[in-house]
């Protein structure tokens, strides 16, 4: 659903009407990741399985957090447009958070999900 929202051709007004659905799905993804981290942390599972489950949950938590941080530092960079050093720092931070959210979190999620499935099936 999320991928279809971003890559589908269509009128911008149609996409804007679906934005609330995207936000709700992101909140649900965040909450499920938080629940996975909490339940994994409190459980008495095998150490490696626990690490993979926590990595999966942390990646699910990290994605919306890094998206918000990316937008926050981008806005600060725009506001600090006249201060060259501060603008450069904000540009670096918003690019770093963008890359972590766009590349790092999905890779961490896949590694954690596949690793926990493999460890769970070996039991």
C-alpha cells in the first residue's frame, strides 16, 4: 500500500486524499515495532533470536523517527539559510537521517525478519 502510494501515477489531489491512510499505517507500524521490542526484551528467548527480533522492532520504530528527524533538520536548514556553517550542518544532518531512514532501516528490518524466521525454524 505504501509503495503504491508513492510510485503510482495519478492526480496529486487523489494522493493527498490517501495521505491520512499512509499516516495511520506508519503509526501502526511504529506501535507494532515498539511492541515487538518490548515483548522480545522481556521474553526468555534464545539470545540470537532475541537480537534479531529486537533489530526488527527497532528498525520499524526507527523508520518514522528518522523521517521526522529528516524533515525537522531540513526545515531548520531552510530557516538557517543565511548562516552558512549552521546551514551546512543542517543539510548534512537531514541527508544523513534521510539515508538512515530510507536505506538503513529497511535493511535492518529485512535482516532482523529473515534472521528471526531462520532462528525460529531451527528450534
